[in-house]
């Protein structure tokens, strides 16, 4: 049975006093995102190369974060299915964005670099192999049209 779920986010942007969108080089990209029933709003902007505020989140940050977070949750799920006790999980994900001369662009690849610590040394090989299964379950990864690689390490703690 197929289940459908709808997610909603509210984006709010207002021109700064005295500002104008007539020149794409001169207006602020800063905006807020709120999600119903969530604690706080995200203050966002464009990425610095696109005239944004580098101290604020940008859509590219959030795409990469969503992918890394979804993979982690899928990985913990498949570890639980295989009775692997995970003690810690860290990922320093990287994504490569290609921008064309037309101004359009897309992510060309993402590298997830999870470092996982498990309890049982006999499960190390299985724990490493489960990243592939986790990727196949990850909703965000299944929605992407670029390659996602996993440079995973597993340690025993």
C-alpha cells in the first residue's frame, strides 16, 4: 500500500527599506523559513557566492543536511534491524554544486563521510555494508538526481 504525506514550510521575504529588485546585485536574499509546529524559524539567505549572507543557512546547506540526516536515520534503522548497537555517528558531508554561465545549476555529487562507532567488533563488516541498504531506504536520497557516495568508517568502542 502506498502512503502519501505532505510537508509544508512557509518562506517569508520582504524588501529592505529603500531596496529594489530591479538590479539583481543589490537586494538582500535574507529570509525566514518556518515550519508548522516546530520550535523556531530558520534565518536564511543565498550562499555567499550568490550574494547572500554567509552567516545564515542557505538552501544548499539544507539540502546537504537533509540528505546526511536522512541517511543517518535510515542507517540507524537498518542497524537496529540487524541487532547492531551503534554508540555514535558523525558525518562530514560534502556536496558539489555546478553553476552554468546561464545562472542555472545543480548538485553534481554528494559525498557522505559517516564515522560510526559500534559496540561489537564481530559486526564491523556488516555495519559497514549497511550504508548501501540505508541509502536505498533514504527518502531524500531517493529524490535526488545526482550520485551519492559513502566514504564510511566503522570503529568499535
